[in-house]
C-alpha cells in the first residue's frame, strides 16, 4: 500500500510532515496552524489517513491530502 502526500511524495513510517492548511481538531478545541511540523507519523490501513501525535493531542489522525513531506 502506498500513501502519498498532497504533492505526490511517498510517505513512510517515521517521516515528518508539514500541514498545508489550518485544521480544527475535533474534541480538542484546538486548531493546528498551516506550517506546523508533525514528526514520526505512522501509516494506517487506509491509504488516505496517517496516525500521528502532537503536543497533548493523542490519537490524531490526519488526511494525507492536507500534509506535505518535510
């Protein structure tokens, strides 16, 4: 299974990604700003979703279309 970011780059476990859009996080009452770097991503079974962790937000799942490989 291949997971690609918004620019078409291939993503792998442990990569760092940058957000390309402001995203509201449901349940956390927080907004992740454009340009935020997310480190150590994990791929899921879905080719459009990546699992990651960010300051105080556990279980964060992002769509691959909103990130770019850093």
